[in-house]
C-alpha cells in the first residue's frame, strides 16, 4: 500500500506554499511554482480534484513534499 493517501488539490497546494513554494506565474489553471534551490514545478489541478497516490508521489519527488506535510 502506498504511503500517500488521495488528497484534495487545495490541501496539497497549501502544503507546498507552507514549505516555501511560491507562485511564479499562472496561466489559467496551470500554476508555475518556484522555490530557491529547486527546479520550477507546474501545478495543474483544480481545487476540489482528488490527487491520487501515484501523482502525489511524482509531485513529492519534484517538490520534496512528505506525507506528514499534508
């Protein structure tokens, strides 16, 4: 079983902002996030969409997100 639970995009986005990710630019629902020392990441989810365990794992790899950050 995955260590990542399915989670609403709004909750993931809030966790990323608490970790120091900030909005660099936005085009529609595609938000480019930046954080010093990390490559930019595109966050393209609507607030009430459930993000599954696989996508959370991919996002975690790119952002340093951990399950306890949610």
